[in-house]
């Protein structure tokens, strides 16, 4: 597939018909590449999400891409907002097609409580850059989706969606949001990013179960997303600030 619009929106663009992981590809060649260099593919054989879960989709059915950023924020907390910033860029791109997506902390986009997109941010070992990888379910049928809790844009809009146009719009939205965060020195508060994320959050206001990387769990009310991008959860006994973990939405409070 040709991504002519996406290539125009990016600072550099590479399309791979098939690869292991666009994140791994971009991290391996990042030295010397400009911000907003993009690697996209129609099929990943070793794609992964958070907690190293495998992620795979039928060739040609999804948008799968990674974008290179080189954040140098005076306010270091800005780094913690990059996944949510990308989720907001994707949400706004989807909104232009009609659906009303919401953001599930820390890195998913939902339509009617079903996942349509996931994001994975990975930093280079020398911290010289961050690569933001994402997948968007675009033209899958219900039968082609791996779980009942997933959906696709074609299901939600009842029509085929142009993947090049969608990716180009995501890139443009991400550039705008990122430039605002850079102009604010990395402050999600000053840039308006935190307010926009809270407004689009499916998580804040929900009763949630949080599973931490060490396997421990906590249950409580998601009250807020703090200035560093952490989820604030109020349990029966304490208030937790969660920087990493899997969140399951139980019900709205």
C-alpha cells in the first residue's frame, strides 16, 4: 500500500510490507533521524503491547506505525504524558470519522467501551529518543477481531476507512499536541494536555482494578490523573498513584 499522505505529513517515512516490530525497527536506526520520522507496516510478526503481550492483526486491516520523538523538556514529567498524548491524537483523528472515542489510562483508545487502538512507548537505551508505536483496528470485521472487547473503525462507521488518510491525520494531530507540550516546557498542565486528557478519559470516575507489574492488585475509584500522568486511585484504605499497571474498568462510580 502507498502512504502518500502520511509520507507528506511525516519528516521521513518508511513503509515495510511486513516486519517484526516497527518499534524495534525504528529504535535500531534512530541515530541521525529527525523527529516525526515514521515507520509503518501492513503486518507485524513480533508486535507487542504493554506487559510484553503479543499483538497481531490480519495483513492490511490495521494502521500499524511507530513515530520518533526526541523530547528535551525542562519539565521532565512531560515524558510520562507521551502515550496519553498519542492516545489523544488518535482519538481526535477517529472523532473526525464520526465515532466518539474515549481514552483508557494509560495507553488505549475505546469506542463504546471496546478497544480500537493501543499504544506502546519505548525509550532508546541511551535515552536519546522515544519511539511511540501504535495500532488502530481499521477494517476488520467482527469475526476477524481477536476478542469480544475489541472493535474496528469499519464496524463503528459501517464503511471502509482509508488507512493512509487516517495515519496522516494522526501524525498531524500528534505534531500539534507535541508542539504545544514542547512550547510549555513539558508541562501537561500549562499546555492544556492534562485538561484535554481528563475530558476524554474513560478511566477517571470509574471503579477500577489495577494489576501491577509484580502481580499485586488494588481495587478502588479512579479519581484523577496527576501532573506527571499517573493515575490516582482511591481504595478503601489509601490513595495510590499508579505509574505502571493494567487497569480494568469495573463500572462508573
